[in-house]
């Protein structure tokens, strides 16, 4: 007999909120939205995310790795049967060409060796490095138009800082290069770039984090709806006398009598250890601080004066404890917070 045991921690994904963010980004940029669903849809589940976004009108997606594209193609079906266009940002490496063609994936070519490896392989993209110095060919090395080229893109380095002059430098560099590719789709703006204005939109936009609830400037933005909610259960409630400590290395010492809840979430679930000592959660209608160090499987929360019992829910981030605020408390960014949620935390999809 199979016994179903509720998971102590769950990541809930609001697909309606995801859809709202998709349409918001399209409206703000004024251009079609080609979602980035790499890293398993930023940790939320690429298949579920892409399926809902296709229902909203998305027809082109970006992943980072060829293996991600193969899995997504298997889940969503071939283009000839209504499946989407899928670009692989890593490009084409040696023997990858046949694998990409077999899965009907389009590599984003990043340097001359990749262009040569893909020659005659069919439709592809090309990345121009306009100053990030990560992937892509430099503007002065950009090739002439070639057969199969359907998309040319670059990536903004500082779009979350609207006043940074790097944004304009990259835009101008990109505009200068793409003139040699008439009729090819031009993709420039990432999530933050969608908010920089029409001069940055070109033909399509490629948002990632804003689809999933992160703000365009690394802080909450009322235009972006929360999508992911990480909750966990209270495992135990105890009274803590003054002078006693909580967790490893006596990371917190009580100056007064307190009441403490032990919560079923730790760094093995994706609750970063760097939350200590600034982390906080939403519990019983209030924001309350974490106490001591985050452990592998549990954390401790100050519930002094609250009515809290074993089994009660605790929101680690979500509608009440916003993703960007939670990330800032951990000294990181929303991207890392989402992609750190481990596989032992089940994903639950709500509409």
C-alpha cells in the first residue's frame, strides 16, 4: 500500500500570475515576448511554465543547455504539431549539431567555430557581444549574413540600472551591427530591458526573472505579480529561557524569554544559509525574524506573542514576503533564490 505523506515544504506556482506578468512585459515593451525558461523555468518547472505561456500566445522560448531543449521539445511536441521554436543559448559545440537538429532546436551561435560547426544545419541565431564579455562575437568580428540565420541578439549587462550609460552603449553597438542582417529578427531587451523604453525593444524581448515575480531593478515592483510561494510547516514549538541559544555555534542567544518555532525548511531545500542573521518569514499574519543559523533541514523563527501551533504554514517568500525582499535579506538576488530550491521540494501549480 502506498501512503501519501504531505511534504513539509512546498513551492507553489501561480500560473495566472505568470500569465499576467507575460502580458505586462508585452505591453510595457510593445513587442512580442519570447520567454526564457532556462534552469528548469528558473526553478519553477520549465514544462509547466512553457505550457501556460504557450496558452497565452508565446511561440518561441530560450534555454541555456542543449539537454534542457531536448527535454522541453519532448514535453511540448515538434513544431510541425504545434510545438514552439526553442533556441539554445549555449550554441553548438562539436557533436551537438546532430543532436540539436534531431530535436529541432536552434542554436544561438557565439563564435566562429560554432558557426562553422553548424554550417548547413538549418535555422539558428547569432549572439553579438556588445560589452558584457560573456558569450557572442564582438561587433567588429560579426560575420556577414549567412543561410539559416533567423535571429540576432545580445545581452544587457546593466539593465537593472536604468541610468547606467552602459545601456546606451550596448544599444548603439547592437543597432550598428544588426544593419547587416536585413529581415532577421532582432532581440535585445531582457526583463529589465523591457522597461528601458521603445529604443531598447527592437523586434522581440527575452524576459526571464520578471516573468517569475522578480522586479526589473532587483526590488519589488507593483507591475510584477508574485508567482512563486515557498511555504513550510512548523515542526515544533518551544519556550526559550533568557540566556539560552538557538542552532549551531550558538548563532542566537536570547536576551529575554521567547517562544520559538522550528520550521521544516533548510539549505537542503534551498533556504540559503546566508539568511543568517538577516532572514525573516511571514507567519501568523506577521513578518518575524529567523533565529540563529539556517540548518540543512530546519530553521528557527521568533514567534513570541503569536498563536502558532505545530503544522501551521510559514511563508518563506511569496505574496506577503516578496521575492526580492527575501533575496536581499540573504545577500543575493531573486534569480539565485528561485534556482536554489531543490528537487526535494515539490512544485504545486495553481491557477
